[in-house]
């Protein structure tokens, strides 16, 4: 089955591009959405994270206190690795189930695109038939993060710098979609990539 990875830095507009591919007929597997589901009360993954980091990462209602957990791991690589070692395998396992679901729904020729923010950082490029990288210049990304998400500029810049660089992503990219401009421009680039995906060169 055709199986592609989609990635991009925070504020690049990767989710917008994923939605465009979905409109084309791709089956999208959203690693972030899976991660959020795995951290819901009652999920085994959340229980393992609590065992590793303590009950203080939970709110009174049993929900994960995401800002508190983020503060524990953001500037501490060892703690971040500890969290990733719990969450990432669980996300990949759930992703496998969704791939099987896609094939059951659409057949062996289902075009599956896995939306993985940290695809570059976690060295997963070899899992895919090709990787689509969404990029945008830093000023555009900062503007999106500060105005659309309400993140302070200093925090937004720190989050950008904590991720892989554009150059590192480019090294694993089969296609690069520049999402710095208009929606129409991005749509044209998505269309070009989609045509190459569904009609691969012989």
C-alpha cells in the first residue's frame, strides 16, 4: 500500500496541508491526535506516564496537566527522552491499527499519509515510500504562533529552535511544500505532490 510521511516544524501549517491531502482522498493518520487520545484518563499510556513522572502531572479531575508536563520536559532532554520512550511506541502501535483499518476500508491501494511532527527527530523516514515536508519561513511561523495560538514570541522561538532545522528536514524530504504564501499557492503544491503520489513515475 502507498505509505507516506508528512512532517514540518511548529507553525509551518502542516495540519492545513494534511487536510488538503485528506480532501484529495488520502487516509490521514495524525500522530498528535493519537498521542492526545493515549493521554486520556483510563488509557494505559497515561498510567505509565503518571508512574514515571508522579501524580502531580494530573489535574483534580484526572486529566493530564499538559502545561505542567511540558514544563518538566521542555528544557530537560533526559526527561523528554523518558516521556518519548513511553509515548512513541504506543503511538506507532496505534498507527499500525489505523493502517490496517485504512486497508480494510479502502483496499490495498489506500494512500496513507502519516502526519508526524517529530518524524525527522525520531529517525522514521525509512519507514515510508516518501516524506513530504511542510516548511514556512521563520517570520511567518512566529506570526502564526503568536497570533493564532497566543504563544509569547520568546516561547515560540524557543519551540522552533528545539525542533529539527529546515535543512535537516530537507535531507529526508522527497517533496517540500512551502506554506509561507497564500492558501491557493499551497493548494497548487499539494496538487502537484498528489499527482506524483497517485501516478508514480514508471
